[in-house]
């Protein structure tokens, strides 16, 4: 058996992290994306890998892109994407004010 790749290792733990964050069980998520009830559990427990199409369904269900899925530095990509969408609607002055608030919070 070959050693798992870095992406395989990320996939298993990241799926569990994002699923738990969404507050859904592995069984419910599996059924919601049209799979058998153990599908997500099998992926999280390193028993299988999803197909590319399966990964796309998982990402769609989580409300994120595949890029977001593998961006482990972003703890909550669904919230971040929503925030970015909201920020895009702000005026230049409003955006500057939000940027100032974020910088102040980071101190």
C-alpha cells in the first residue's frame, strides 16, 4: 500500500472539521449528497477517497469551492466567503472603515 499524499491527509481531517462546523452528522451529509449513509464516515475514517465529482458535491453541500476546501489556513471558509461578498457591496469609505476596524481588532 502506498503512503497517503499530503492532499489525502488534508482531505480526511478537513472534511470532518468543515462538516462539524456546519453542524451536520456524517450520515445526514452522506444522504443529502445522494450517497449511502456511511459515505462521509468512510472518507473521514480513511477507508476511501471521494471521486472528483464526489468532492465537488461535498464542496457544494458545504457552500465552498474546492480551493476553499484545501485552504486549511482558513478556519471557516463559508463565513469568510459571505463576508467577502458583503464587503464587495460597500462604498470605498465604508470599506476603509471596515479595514480600520479589522486592523484594530488584530492588535
